[in-house]
């Protein structure tokens, strides 16, 4: 029998075991096929869900970010997790509001796993809790970044590189351009000491506890 360690933790739940509920007094919904849930089952589920979301949404969002804390890089001097922390740190030091700092913290949360659409990825994660201005910026930030990536695109297509120009004059154009220039393309610096994730955690909890818009 091999004692070789696997890279993943051992199986946690065996067949027949249930995962624990968040609260001791809560109920499991018994059917194992959602087709068989009754309206009463859904009423219980939805009641428990509201509390669960309030307690777990920010925590689990942070855990998604934290999953890449020790990841190596493909050339940048700091990894994507440190980049996100550095962006948030710079926004904080410049006196931006809590929502904007949290937006900065999550702006590239999907950069490795969903690179082509990482702006909308981050926007969807945090959409219910942020202003139209920051949502607009998040969704388009990767397009606004193109003009700074000299030599990245081969062959160079000026229309693609300058795609942000389609929004020139929009009320959030300047903020998006500023975010990229001051808080994104320069947040790759190993000489800058970022604030720890613990510093941002209460902000994340507060921002994520704003009333979500109906989905
Ligand atoms: Fe990005
Ligand atoms: Fe970024």
C-alpha cells in the first residue's frame, strides 16, 4: 500500500454522512432530488438561505481570493493575489471609499481562471453591492488596459487596442482610465508592502452586507 501524499486533502465526507448545517436548530431538506421538494421544503430552505447568505457570502468570496495566495507567477514579480492586495492598498492610501477599495481587492479575482472575461467575472461576483460607476469600471477595465500593453498584441490592431475610445465622453470613462493607470498597471511592484487581507476583511463584510438587489 502506498503512503504517497496526494496534492488534495483526503475525502472529507463518506457516503451516508451529511455536511453540518450552519445553525444547530436548522433542518435538512430530505429529498435527494430537487424535483421532489415541496413548497414547504422551499420555504424552510429560503428562510435558512437568507441567514446563510448574510454570514457566508463575504467569507466565501474572500476564500476564493485566498485560494491563490501562494500561487507562483508566470513572469510578474508578484502573483495575482498580491496584485489584488496591492491595488486595494493603493486605493486605501489615496483615501478612496470602502466600496472602491473592495472593488479593487476583487478586480482580478478571475484573472487566472477566466482571463478572457475576468472583468465581468469580478463584476458578477460583487454586482449586487456596488455602485453603477464601479460596476461599469470593473466590467470594462480589461478593455481600458489594452492601450498600456505595448507590443502585447501581435499583430497590432489599433481598433482593438483603442477599443476604449467607443466610450470616450461617457461619465465613467475618466474613472476607469484612472483606475487602470494609478491602481492597476502599477500594482505589480514587489517593493510595495501591501496591507494584509485581515485589514480588508471587515470592509468586505460591510460591503457585502449592503442590501443585495433582487436577482
Ligand atoms: Fe484585470
Ligand atoms: Fe489588475
